[in-house]
C-alpha cells in the first residue's frame, strides 16, 4: 500500500480502495496478485485471541505471494500493508490490510482478524472460500 488518506476516496481516482471500517481511502501500488480460487480456506477461533483464517494458494500463486511479501516486509508503515480484497480491485470489498512484518514462505498465510467477532470472521472465511 502506498498511503492512507483520511476520508472517502474521490470518484474516478485509480488505485484506491475504500476502508469503510475506518472511513479512510487506501492508495495501493500497481503490483499485486489476483487469485481466482484459493486451494483451501480454514477458520479457527482460538479461545484467547482473535479469529484466524488460513489461506492456502496453488504453487504459482504461493510463489507470487512470497515475492510480494518479501518486497513489502522491507518497507515502513503503511507501505508494508497488504490489501486483501474480495472482488475486482476497482470495486471490491476490503477484507483486511495487515502489515507484512516478514516474508511469507510456502504457499499459505494466516490472517489474524483483530477486532472481528466470530460471525464476521466466519462470513469473511466463507467469502474467501467462494461460498
């Protein structure tokens, strides 16, 4: 992500995503990854923590995720945030924008959904799974 601007995104502005949970406009970079179908999606609710969604990619997407997170991990906030969306980037729904602290190795990532209740986290998992 390039930057976070307070308020709504201006109509017709490219590479922007509305973050309705914080009323911000996220300005994203040109590089990214579009995944048409995840290999697997699983959900867990630890008794003492935030809900977690595990995403497993096919091998090719897994390599691209590793490359993307390697680039992001070396940047400072908010440039190290990874926007995760459902739908087309121009009008999709922002699910989360976690900070990437280290490169992802392998073909899976975990989304820790801080501030999400169980119902909202399950809905996100179902959406990511394509249900």
